[in-house]
C-alpha cells in the first residue's frame, strides 16, 4: 500500500555468560579441530593443529611444525592458500 511503517525500537540485551558458555563449549572446540585438520591437510605435510581455550572462547591454530612446512609457507604460501578448506 506504500504507507509509512511505524518505527519500532528493538532492544537487545546480551547474556555474556551464555555467550562465553557457547564459545567455550566442547562442540565448538570439536568443530574448530575439524576445520583446522582440513586446513592442515590441504596445506600438506608438516602442518599441525592446536586447539585451546582462552578466557572467553575456544581457539584453533594451524601451524607449520617442520622446517619443510615453514619453507612451503614462506615460498609457496601453502597454509595461506589452504585456509578456505576450513569453511
């Protein structure tokens, strides 16, 4: 009908403890582990995954664990190019 819609105000209150509980949940850690493993596999030999928990969230790191892997990243960007495998 083309009329103006009434403006409504929406208030959102974040439950911080709930968000932290979600971000540190074992299922989130497991998902990060799987994504990290896919990235490491796509990057090639010598890359490994570490999953840990910061104060408020689970985090995953994929790193070059061998000299060969470090060279592959430095010369060919093997890990950088493999990031999409974690999607």
